[in-house]
């Protein structure tokens, strides 16, 4: 940006609180663009990456950022013209053999354990590009929470399990083919033995029939397992998605119905006014009958429209409820199929033991010398080979069944939901604590699907969009400090850095500023807070340090004003 071709160094932990001021365009927000570019290869603001290169020299856009995790010191160096991307741990650069995207994943997933979206929910709150948590859609809210709680590993595990099942299906298909070949060989060998051995023929035939019937029963059970597993794999995600969409639709309809009811109350109130009053209680001017009748007619018409709207919403709600019931039933079918797989696997083990017993009896009955002995040895080898294939197929089928169960557990509705459920009360308590500090006395509640319910002192229910911009910002700030507290509890993405970009300049009133400063003063001693603001005259004596950005010959410079607090 405007820093130019000369390195500007900023120590992010020299003071507990630092105020950053400067005229518009002086380069204050360049600090955020530099950090975002170094860590995530994208600007902080909504600009294209080539715009980061200084327009005067047209090159040498280089950022280095140093940080410590535990006892390890890291340095990330990234640049445009020249193109550079290096990650150093101490004095050793981490291997760059992988593709650039994989190298970036190492930085985000293995080192800082934050993606760009979560970074802007925990570390940086910027008015230019920050999207408040409450304005994110449900999936993006889930992504932020999973990063905070370090449970996105379950999504990766689910992908690996699915990949393993795909390989297992190919192996099972190959084993089934080999078993068919081996069964044909065994059938031919049995015929040969029957031709040269008339002794105990009837008993041997009975055993062989029992073996064939048992093998067919096993094949049937395995086929049922494969069919059920494929059904689960095919239908599970669709049913979950349909249930999720139907529940979201139900929430929207409930919101619409509440809005209609609110509007009807307002219409009834207006109608009541014109029914009860023939003159204005404020100016004492007479209200004509014609005007009153007109207003009452309008109210009745509006009430009819709203009543019709409520009826339509209720009709749509009935349809959605039917859809939820339909797919809940479908989910039950999936669970029944999984139970069938487990029962069949137990039955297959029992039948396999019976086959081994039958073959042992046949071996005993046909034990002779000469051609019969040799034929029996060959038959035993074939049977052993077939048994090995059967055991392999049984083993792989069991692994396939276990993997299917694991995939169900690793989905969004499985383990992750249980983990999130443990943290939701803590999150809600923290948010409400910070809202009270900010003098915003409402009861804020997030459910496991990250849908908010906000109640006033009078127990009226609201949503985030119901509030003014100043009230919304108090909620956004409460969530920001909550995420930082949760991150510290998990210790996976705990950070000592907080940057507020023009937060004090937007919708916060004087009391809001004072209350926000209370929170900043209450942060841990190792916290380093940077506030970028145009309200320098108001905030001057509230920070330990002050950095002023200014332009000199079209390039940004920094003046360190030192300690400013009284």
C-alpha cells in the first residue's frame, strides 16, 4: 500500500494498549492489511491483492510477521514482486516441497489454527471488512465455532473414513469375484471325489448341501449388508440436509408469524383509537366521522390482509411439519438399516463356524489313500483358500460396517454437536456478562444450531436485526470478547493481540465507549490492544501508547508518541 519501498517495523507487544491515529489515507489500516496478507494471502479490506503493491514503485510488497506459540518462535515472510512465501520455525524454514495451497494449510491448520474468517472474529474487528458473527450464515457460524473449539478435525476424519470405505468396496468386489472362482473349483473337485468315493456318499452329500445352503445364506446376508451400507451412504446426507433445511424454514415461518401478529396488534390499536376518540387527545381537534370511518375501514382491510398472511404462513408451516415428519421417518429407516448390518455380521460369523465344522466332517469321511487322498488334499487346499477369502470378506465387511458407524458419528449431527452443546451455556453466559458491562440489558441466547433468541427485560423476543446499529455493535463486541475467552479456555487459538479498527468511531455513544474501555482495561496483563480511531481527542488519555500515521512525500510514516495515559 502506501508504506512504499522501506520497511516499517511495529512491535505488537511493547504496550498493553496503543491508540493509532492519523488522517484518512495516512495508512492506519495498512497494519491490518499487512497482517492479513502475511498470514492468509489476502487483504484485510475488500480490495484485490494486486492493489497491495505500492503504485509508485510497483514492486517490493513484502511483509514479515513474527509470533510465538508456546516455546516456539515463528516468522512468516510473504511478498508480491518478488513472489515470496516462507514459514520459519526458529532458524529453520519449514519444508516448501508441497504445493502453495498445502503450504498455506500448514500455516492455518497446524500452526496458528485459525482461518481468515475466524481471525476476524477473534483477533481483528474492522469496520471496513468485518462481518459480524450474527450476520454470518449458519454454516459460516459453525465454521467459526469449530475453529474455536478445535473440532474441525472430525470433518477431516469423516472425509478419510469415506475414502477408506470406497477402497474397501473395491476390495470386497474383488474378493467376491475370487470366491466365485474358488467355489466353482470346489464344486468340480467335489464331483470328482463323489465319482471315486461311494463310501459315506449320502452323508457327504448332506454335508455339502448344508455347506452350500450356509454359503448362500452368508452371501445373502453380505448382499443385504452391502445394500444397506450403500443406502445409508446415499440417503444419509440427503436426509440430514432436508431435515436441516426444513427446520430452518420452520424457524423462518415462526418469525414471519410473529411479525404478522405484531402488525395485527398495531392495526387493532389504531382501530381502537378511532373507535374510542372523536377528537385528537393531543391537539383537541375534532376528528370527523368520515375520517374515522375511513381509518377504521383501512384498519379492517389491513387486518384482513394480515390474517390472510398468518393463515398462509400456518398452511406453509403444516407443509414444513409434514416434511420434517417425513424425513424423520427416513432417518429412522437409516438407523434400522444400520442395526440390520450389525445383526447380519453376527449371523455371518456363526454361519462361517458351521461351514468349518461341515468341512471337518467331510475330511474325516473321505480320508483314504491313493487318488482319493490326493483329491482330498487338493480339496482341503481349495477349501482353506476359500475360507481365507471368506474371512477376508467378513473382516473387510466388518471394517466397512464400523466405518459407516464412524461416519455417522463424525457428521455435523454427531460428536461435534455434543461438544458444541457443552460449550453453548458457557458462550451464552459470557455474552450476557459482556452485554451487561456494555450497559445493554437483554438476555442473549444461542442454541446448538447457532440461532439467536434475544429477550428484553419485559421478556419480549427479538432477533439481532431488530436492534439499532449501536445495539448491534454492542452484541458484536460482546461476541468478540466471548470468542477470545473461549479461545483462551481451549488454548488452541488463544491470542494476546486484539485490533479494533474504527470501532469507537461508528455507532457507539459516549457511554458505549466508556463501557468498552472497561472491558479493555479488564483484559489479561499479557493482552496487547490496538485501537485505530479518528477520535484521538476523546481517547488520547486512555491508552499507554500512541502511534500516529502521516504522509511524507506520498509515503506513510509512523510517529511513536510514547506514553499518553495520566
